[in-house]
C-alpha cells in the first residue's frame, strides 16, 4: 500500500522541515505545492526529497489542495499544513491505522490536532481533525478557507483513531500570527466567501475567529451571534467553541457580569457535557465570592474532561490550574484535607505549578516535620535536576521554611551562583543574620543594578542597625532609595516602599515596619499594607490596618466598604471573636445586600455554632438575591 504526503506552502522554510521530517519514513512520496514562496521553501522541500509543483494563488485553499491531490499516486493521502507535524508517538501508528481503515472500507481517518506553543512547548487546545484519507477522485476539498473534505456521491465514512493519531500545530501562536499576518489574510478570504453565502454558521464562526485573533471583539461578537442565529453548522465542536468566543468577547468588552452569566448558563444548558463552561461558571462564582458554588462547578467540569476531546476544548491543558484553584477554595473554607488532595493532584499533572506548590508546602509546614515533607516531595521532584531544586528552594523560602530551604540549597552547584546568592540572602534575612543579608544584596545591587536587590539590602541594613553598613549602602543608592532608607517623606517610589513593607511583614519585624506607617499613609498604601498582612495570615495587624484605612478613607463606595468589612470579619473569626465578626457582617449587609460574601461568612459562623434558626434566616435572605445558588438550596434541603 502506497501513501502520499501532500503539503501546500508559501514562505514556510521555518516550519516545513519539521513537517516533512515527521512523514518521510512512512510515505512513498512527498508532494509540495508551492503558491509563490520568496524564501527557501522550495529548496528545503527538495532537500527532503519532495516533488515540488507550482500553483498560482487564487485565494482558494481548496483549489490548491485539490491540485496537490491530482498529483498524488498513493492509495492513501496524508495531508498536513506546513506548520503541522505528527507527534513522535504517532509516527509508528500511522501505517497500522491506515490498514485498519482500509480493511473496514472507511474513507477518512479522524485524529486529534493539538495547538501548541513551540517556544514553551505547552499545549493550548485540541480537537478532532481529518488529515488522512483515501485517495479517491470522489473525495475532494471544498471551501476557499477552513476547507473540508466532501464526497461527491454521499457522506464519507470516518474511522476514529483519535487515541493514536496526534498532529501538533504551531501556526496560531501569537508570534506566528504576527509574522505571517494570518488573521488579515484569512479575514479577507472569508469575507469574500460570506458575500456568496451570508447565512452559513460555519463561515460566521470562522469570520468571528479571525476578528477575535485581530482583537476586534465587537465584530467578533457580532459574527459569533450570527453563527448561533443560523444554526446550520456542519463541523464538529463549532457551537461549543463559538460559545467560548462569545464569553471571551463579552468579558473583553466589559459586559455586565449578569449578562455574561446568562450566556454561560445558556451554554451549559445547550451542551451539558462540555467541561469548559463549568470552568467558566466556577471562575465567575469564585470572583463573586461564591466559594461553595464555585467548587461545585469546577468539580462537575473535572468529571467531564473525557468529553473535551470531542470538541475544541482547552480544559485538558488548564486542568492543573483548576485543581489548584479548587485547592485554594477548600483552604479558604477551612477544609484542609480536601485542599491538600487537590494541590497534590495539580502537582502530579504539572509539578512546576508554583502556586500549587507554595500553598501545599504552606500547609505541610504547619502540620508535618521537615523530614516527612522531603520524603513526600521526593515522590514528585528530582533533587538532582537543577530546575526542580531551584523551584523547591524558592518555594521553601517563600513559605519561610528555613530547614527545607537549606536542605535543597545543598543540592545546587556553583553554576547557579546568581540564584544561590539571592536565595542565601533571603535565607539570612529569615534566620535573622541581617548584616550578612545586607552585604549579599548590596553586592548583588552593585553588580546588577536591580532595585529589588537594593530594597532587600535596605531591609537588611535597617534590621541590623549597623551605621557603617547604612552609610556604605546609602552612598550607592539613587535618590528615591536614599529617601526610603532615611525615611524622608519626599521622592519615594511607592512600589519600592510597598516592597520594603512586604519584606518586613514577611519577616514579622513589626517595630521596624511600624516606623513606616507615616510614609504608608502619605503614599496611600494603607489598603495594600492591610492586604499584605492578610495574605501573610497576620490577621490581628491586618484588622488594625483595615480599620485605619476605613477611618481615613473619605470617598469609599458602599460595595468596597462592604468587602473590607467582610475581610475584617474574617480576621476576627480567625481570632475566635465570632460575635464581633457577626456585627461587622451585619454592617456589611446594610452597605451592600447584594454581596454574596456576607452571607457565606454568616453561614460559616452559624453552621459552626450549630445555630439552625439563624442559619435559616440567612439562607432565606440570601436566596432573595441568589436563587440560583446550589449551595443555598442544599442548606434548605438539609434544613428540612
């Protein structure tokens, strides 16, 4: 059985080698139809042994591809774009798959195409596609752009090999789009097609996508809406992807959250097995402080991941982040074991998910000995790999686990001198060796001129209280940093001040940090400082700064005041003062009865107190504003 590989090209010298390399060992001939290259494309094709034909470009991809088919002599065709290639795992499968399709009398073979970024090697999305088919004169391409295979005497039969045939596509990364201006080219051709057929859902979808790539969200939304109006799409997964595009456009155009939610709800109702919409729903709930509802939506989406391969879904490649988000939601709700479970799942999928690692180590450091943490990490990370070790050192320092950081620092070799110096400097700060830390960061600043190093050096000097070190550092600093070191109220860069304050908060150096309160107030950083305390779980001081901020703020909106009162209530709950927390939440409710976080916090307190009467009252009020909340509905059911 002979197999012909076909490719059409124009200025593809960079992509073509990978494409032809992936097929050359499994095909009998390679046919390249060039449409007017001015680079080395033709030379590259011939170097790989391809036969090159020329085709005058007429703004019609189907015509060019059909010309290539007319030159093919094989029994089966492998037709790739120049920026596509078979994955390494696929190459050994191709001949067997074609044999099985041949024996079953199938016309086309369905594989999976994966969009990926060739710079980061990260997958972006996946969908079924046809790139292998029988060489039959009745099977030809149709459509000037986003062309598809049709059979003249009826519908072609398709053999499903999506589990064995993987095609990698790099053509729609941002750099490739910029280089080749595909968006403009595609849009021009599509609009010509639209003039001939102005009621096609397929065309409306692709026009919308072209506008979306060009960031013309208004036009993209218009055509995406037309796509739904016509309801005559013929291609796999277009409606699901179209809803994703609509949600994206509405978000970029800053549509009201209520309108976006309505669209997501419609999408879920129309395609209840498509996981992406549940992830969108979970994200909206999360941003609205509806943590229980968010968890439910994310978890439903996670159960439907197997369906992602049937449409243009991006969830498979976003799963690790979703797992980490669910872990953080459970942590916020105080469900530590569930939180750990999700963080671990996230890291098993992607061990370099830094935020998941940070949050997991934060929990483990609170409850486990260092030796047990190291044993656990050995199941995921390889300390002999510099990338793994650097990540673990950074994370250990971030969560202030000095023994863990010292353990992994020992694995780093001198070739990582720059990383070693910054980690050692931060470790010295954490262990109270402030003069040594100041010297390390001052030397780094002298060599690199990085202001972050300078701020760390300032922190070390302030805490060491060494006048000689202070003078040496002062002499090499620019005016803004000199003012910061001397606490002069003028000429300070607020971002540098906030960095210094955050360092002092992390080090729990309250006295030195309080010396900057006047500057913090002068530069309007009270709320940022309160948030920094809150993130570092220093709830007592966070409460004081939130309170001070409210006292000083004169033009704060009711909704913003409400959120701050909720955070103050959180701080009080952490301190065990539920009564005062409930008083603040009552004030917050008066400020903004539409804020879900108020009810969620009230319910958390009353459920913990096992006060059924008050729980019922809160649920009844909350349902007036959030009748769609599954969590509130579950409390009604359980209450009965």
